[in-house]
């Protein structure tokens, strides 16, 4: 994969590869005895939809042990905020993955395909079910989606303490519910300190600070980790600096994005009346000002909400 332009995506991919069994097990809510992580698949020939210069380098090859080792290929995508088009993008990518990559060279050998999404902020809706009973048509693409905004920091720390969740999830705690509470921060420190690998211990602290930059808790975590006796990698320090720089840019861009969202919703309300909740959520989760401008053009041109859904892809 070509280098990602945002440090949060890079940090997520780094964590996934730091402890693949622990990370994938947490994403799927599976115990270690229920699956086996085989390896990360080489999918360099399959570009991710909408990003022709990028491939997904976190496609996990895992085996379902309750089904005799059934092979699964699971692309894992990380989003700073939910992507309203993630369903379609994963559907296209998973189809290409099914066609192009095989668990073995035996004739007819194919992976079972799924999709995993981790939203660092917000709440996504990547799963879709489309049914037309009279025509006998059904599209049901279930995505395993975890929203850190829905995750309990206290429960996650309890799971790490009792060994059912890997310590590799510790850096995400600042993004979870109550992730800046003093008791949570102290428990985090108590769980991270015993990590025997000094480099991993350094990563946990450094990456917690990277993700804390996406919250209003960053000063709390900076203070808590000030005396953290760790070895921080040059890469993690670089991500921290990039996260701070991105935060400064976001402060300037945020106003334009919110204005674009409000203008689009106002135009749609004026033309179509009440806007369905799912469309409102999709628009509020769109953080690209240029795309919002394009959606506004579509809204003005379309004659109905159905036309808008069709032409916008939302």
C-alpha cells in the first residue's frame, strides 16, 4: 500500500500488525480458541475502490475453527469518521478479493468473504440488507463494524485485565466512552506498565497520545504520560507530530465542512420536506467539503429523494 496521508490510519494498521490474533479477535469478539490467524494476504493487485493508488494491506486470512478451519479473507478498514459509502466500497473490494485471491491453488478453492470496519469517531452504518421478496432478490452484506464512540473504556480495561482482550487495544482507550476520566487513566497506566516488552510499552503510550489528539482529552493524557518511562520509536513520534498538525488544519476546515452540511440539509428540506434519519446521518458523517458541494448540486437537480439516493450513492 502507498503511504497513507493521515497518522491515525497508519497507527491503526501498525497496531493491527503488532498483535494480529489479539487485534482481529477483539474486532470480531472471538476467543482465541474460536479462530486462527494465518497471515496478512498480499492484495497489491487489488486497488481499494475510490483510491486507485492504494491497496488494503490489512486483509486478514483467518480460519473458522468451528467449521473445520474454513478459510476467510477479511479486509479491515479504519475510518477517522464513518464513510457513508463504505458499504459499496467494501462490496466492490470483496468481490474483487473473492475473484483474485485464493487460499490454495486447488480448482474451485475460494475464501469466504467478510468485512471489518473500525470507526475512530462517530457511528457508522456499513451493513446493508436489500430485499425484494416478490422478485426473489436479496442482497445481505453484513459488516463487522465497531465504533469506538460506543465502546466502554471501563469494560475494555476489565477485559484486558482478565485476559480476554489484548493489551494492543490500550491505545484506543482515549477514544472510548469515559476515556478521559481520572480512574480510567489510572487503570490504563496500571495495565500498560506490566507489559514486558519495553518497545510495545512505549508504543502503547505513544499511540494513546496519537489517538487522544482526536478528542478534547489530549491534555489529560499528555499529563498522565509525562513521566512514562518508555522507549518511543521515531515513527510513533512522527505520527504524534502529524496528528497535532492535522488537528490545527482541521480547526480551519471544520467550519467549512459544517457550513456545507447545513447548506445541503437546508436545501434538501426545502425541496423534499422531512429528510430521513439515515440520510441526515450520512450527510453529517461526510467530512469532505468538496463532496458536500457536489451533493448540493445533485440535491438541487434531483426531483425526489429517491433520485438523490440514486445519483449520490448514499
